[in-house]
């Protein structure tokens, strides 16, 4: 993130940070660059507004306008929830459905 900021244009460069940095390390930037016009902004979930956007996305999914099924890589029963977390941490799962039977 620091490298992206440092590579931004002097006087009007803008760095956009998406998501959360993996190791929770703070972003250390020289405030002089901020005073010279560079900016840093960020967003979670691509700027999604849950209250208004999720109902729209759900309708689009139900009407087959967007395909989300391709993102589901595993399905497990609730008893195997730890297996789902292990798959995620090992990088073997993108999204896992947990059945609550």
C-alpha cells in the first residue's frame, strides 16, 4: 500500500485501497505528500451499501442475471464447520456453503 501511495502523482495522485491489509500493519506515509495534494482513500466490499444493494443483488441472482454459483467451491454440514475454515485458510476454498441440517 505504501508503494502504491509513493508511486502516485505529486500534487494530485490518488491511491485507492481495497479491502484489509493481511497482516494488520499500519500504513506509514509521509504527511508532507498529503499536504502536497496526494490522497488515500479506501473501501470495504467495493463500496457496497448493504441496506440498499443486497436486495438488488438478491433479485438479480434469483432472476439469473448474475451467476454466483461458480464461486461456491465446497459444501459441508454444520458439524464440519472447522473443515470449511481449514479449506479457506489453506487457500483451497473460495466460498463454502455450510448446511444447517
